[in-house]
C-alpha cells in the first residue's frame, strides 16, 4: 500500500467518525441509516451524467452489493431487537476485517503479507476493546444477539469484497460508486417501506438536511475506500477503514470532554500498532 493510498483511507476513516460525531437526528438507528443512504443516493444522482454506465460484467457486483447491503440493514434491525446494540455491533465491526481477510484469500486470491496479517489482527482486537469499553459485560450477550452481530459482520465482509472486486472491474471507481449508491438508496427506501410503511416518509422528509449531509460525507468516505481497494489489497483497506473508531475516540475525548480510560488507551495503542503494521506490511 502506497503512502498516498494509506493516507487516503485514513482520511476516509476520519470522515466517517466526523459525521457520526457531528450529525444528530431524532431518529432510531434504522431510520438514521436509511436517511443517510437516501442522502448518499440523492447526491450520487448528480454524478451519473459525468461517469460511465457500468459494463454488463460489472452489474452482477453492484446487484450483489445491494443484496448484501439489504442483508446488512436487515440484520441491524435484528440486532436492535435482540440485545444491546452497543455490544452486538462492535462484534460485527471487529470481526468484519478478519472475514474480509479470509474472503480476500479464498475468494479474490489475495494473501496479505505476514506483517499485514499481524496488523489486521491488532486492528480487530483494538476495535473490539475500544467498542466494548464502558458497556454491558460480554457474558450478558445472548446467543440470538451474537448471531445477529456475526451475521452483520458476514454481510459487511461480503459487500466489501463485492465492491472491491466490482470497482476493479469497472471503468473507474467513481462510476461504480455512483451507480451503486443510487441503486442502494432505492433498495433502502424499499426496505424502509417494508419495515416501517408509508408513514415513515414524512419522518424522513423532516430530517432531509441531516440525511443529505451525512450521505455526502459517508458517500465520499466509502468512495475513497472503494478507490483504495483498486490500488491495494482489499483486506488491508477494509481493516484500515476501522480506524474510524480511533478517530471517534479522539473526538469524544478532545472535543466532547469524555474521559480517557485505561482500556481506551490500551485499545488506541493496539489500533495504532495495527496501523503501523499495515503500513510496513
């Protein structure tokens, strides 16, 4: 991974943390994710006239990614209902890079360097520790909640591998991202209708500014990630993306005045060590 790609992915992770820290909407997580996805798709509409229409061989990856995103959002809903989301979602974020690495090896045929594998493990461990600090105890998780969390991680790894492969096959990462965001927004709206019904539309419309803002930031961040996966191993990029949780911690401590605990410091050191190992690997 070149220094430019490395810094680009770090910037994408920072953008992800920033919009999570700054944007506040009075919606539940499912509606917030739907609103963000709709904002991302709306912004992408303006890019369509300036990018290539994907070739026939690219569309299966876009369709697969949309399906994986539907599964991802569906399992998020299950996670909300099954247990403490603050505990189940970290399982998904912490295990997804490991699954992406395995998928990269067996599906894409990319074997990370030994030092990069070490970095992926450190990043995953640090992400889990950072996410679990201050929440409910791990032993309180029920099997249903764990199942939804691990299912979510499988879908995260699946759309990561699909998008990395599709972006490489497309004319440009920009064209792949723009068409994916529009298609994904359509599926998100359909899923919202299934789960919440037509009465959710006025609720979404009320917070459209927040949706557009988060959509633009989220779309830009994920476009950088997809572009990076055309330049570097998918597993390394997927793992480096999870440094967003480190940026979120820095924002919470420096800007919001939250306490820096021993566990937070240890997790941060693990993530930084993982980042260094990925760069050297």
